[in-house]
């Protein structure tokens, strides 16, 4: 008994030492783990341009889209930013480490120079006093986007303006217009991208035009070299002087101006790729040129909770539980009351010819199939309900030749475009996003609505040719060269030679569009 008691007494004396050793080991292990996590967070947040890609857990990769999205947001304030519904689809390609690092640097610049910061207040003070650009001591430079045109155009032009701001180290601020804050979440952490209501030039936005003294095109005509701000008119009706914006020599002057204001309805990104001063930077940002809008759209445009509710409720109710989703976006430019038979004929000819949807058997009442038939959901968007009703009735009245089950759905049919209507634009934004979640997509020529959907979804759509004389074209459609939007009104000018030139034939990665022969679009250069 004494031996047992003695041994127990010795073990009790050892216990505190053992416990202390274990606690010390646990502390060391915890310190190592915390160091690794902290280092990993720094690399993910702001990787160097030449960083070797690192392996990260799949949930981190999905949630932040391979590092494209910044961390640090209150997720409940904007559910769409990290929602698994859209992130399940992922990106069509991996963004370059250089693009990710530049986005993190831009976010830091936006925090430093955003609304009501010390730098912003100083620059606004100079603007109020009319200090000429050459005399300004502003530490920050700004690009103010003026709200203009329909929703599809606005999304494309914001992406264009942001890329230009990124290339020129400017801070992008948006005129919120009537409904922008109801449509889009803030994309940058800890700083707003919306222009404050007390911005001194805000009352002038509606009056700025090509005849304004601060319009860059007019300044060139008048040989004016000083201004406290410059208005860039890059809309479809811009003239030859306005188009000099796309020349490097003119960019050197604009670089001195703290405040640039831009109004545009064009996706002008392709012409930025033709400017020598931006060439090297753009090649590093986007090694695959056809991913420009795809990456920028997924980074910048997150539907507000109100709009996201429209998206997820419709998706879960009609699109989630099928084998394949087919999107058909219809934009008709004909005058008169639709639906038009030639448009319906063209749509059906396209989807049948390209095997996107099964044809129907009009001679048999039923077609037997073994096992559960494959299911397809067709999401159709149009201002008219007539096209979806006819396609839906066709698949209800006749069996498919393949035995597949096809459901046809259309979220809204507003009758006509209502640019200033808040709910109309919320539904339009929700429908663009729903189209981007489809597996295959058919779009209409010239439609910015379709451009946004294909870019968000990383989809190369089948483009319906524009009908002439109310006759369905043959062939009815063509597969797009890339998922990039078309620049509808590009300049055709050689800045060095100072003469006209076909800008769609200068480099392999900028070509003329399929749906608009004079337009320009980016394609991936495999050479």
C-alpha cells in the first residue's frame, strides 16, 4: 500500500509539468497555424503580379471567384455577392494574378480618394474655385460617369469607364440617376462608388453636350488648353474631334485634368486595346482578351437584395431542377404590334438547326420513351408574351421527336421599354441575370440586353441575324466568335497617320462584330 501511495504521489507531482508542456506545445502549434492563415490572407488579398498561383480550399476559391472578389463585406447587405446560386456556375476562365492585384490596389485607391475623404474634399474645393487643371495640386484624379440610356447600355458603359479608370489611375464615381442605387450593390469595400448629392457639377449634367465649353471635342476646335474639368462626349453621335479621346497624344493632355466627366452609350473597350499606351497593361490584365467584360461584370455588378429576390425565387421555381437550361433573348426593332410570325419562324429555325431544342412530331399524339425523359427549361425574355406562348403551346400540343420534356417560361412582358421605370429596370436586371444562368443562350442582334447576359454567364451565344423586310433570314443565326459585347460606334482613324483606317483589321484580337458589320469586338488571339 505504501508503494502504491508513493507512486500515485509521484504521478501527481508530474501532472502539472505534463500539463504545462502540453499547453506550451498547443500554444506553439496555434501560433504556427495563425501565422499561416494570416500570410495566406495577405497573399489572397493583394498578390504580387508575378505570384505563383497557390492552392486554396475550394470553398474560398468559389466564394471569392478565384480571388476576383474582395473579402470584408457584410454579406447580408448584398446577398448576391457571395451567393452559391451564381457561384456554382463559377467563372469561364481564371483571372490573371495581375488583374487580381490591380483590383486590390484600385480598392485601396478608392478608399483613399473616395467621397468625403480628405483628398476628395481638396479636389472638390479646387473644382468649386475653378482652378485650371495645370494649376491643380490634387493628389487624386476622378472619372465621373453620367447616367444615360437604357439599363443594358449603362452596364456596358460602366464596365468601359471602370477599365479606363483602372488604366489611368482614376477613381470612378457614378451618377446614381433615378434608380442605380436600387439596382446595384457597392462593389468596393469601405467606400461608395456613387457620386455624393452635393457634387458641385451635378446640376450641369443634363446641360452638358457637344456645344459645351468644357466638351473635349469643342475644346480642340477652339484650341482651348485650360479647364477645371473636361466633359467627354462618347455617345453614338460623337464627332471626329470627340473621337480623338482614343489617341495617345490626347490622353497625355487629359491625364493632367483632375476631373473627367463622361457620357456614353457605347462599350468602347475594344478601342482601348488599339491604343499603344495601354497595350502592355491590358495584355497583362487580360491574357485572354475575350474575358474582359466577363471578369469586370462579375466583379462590379451585384444585384441588390430586392433584385436578387426576383432572381432566386424564379430560378428555384422554374429552372433549378432540370437537366438543361436554354435562354432565348428576343429584341425586335420592327415597328408595329407583335408578335411577328417571321421572328417566331427565325427563332425556331435557329434552335432546331443548331440542336438547341428538340423538334416536335405533329403526326403522333405520344412518343414512348424508356426511363425518365431528359428535361429542358426554356427561359424566354421579350417585351411581348406572344413568342413564349406560341413556343409553350407547341411543346404542350405535340410530343418532342426525342422524347424530351420541354417547359417554357417567361418572367415578364412589359409591352414596351420603360427606361425611367424603377420596377421595369429591376425586372430587366433580374432577367439579364437569369439568362446568364442558362447553359446555352440565343440572343438578338444589336441588343445590349443580350450582351450583358452572355458576358455575365461567360457564354458564347447563337446570335439571331437582324431580319430585313419582315422575312426570316437564312441561315437564321450564327455562333458568336467570343462572349464579348460589340462596340457599336467605333472610330475609324489612324492617330499617327491622321487619316481614316479600318480599325477592325489592325490586330488579330479586335475584329468586326457578327451582328453589326461596322462594330468592333474583342476575340481571343490564338496566334
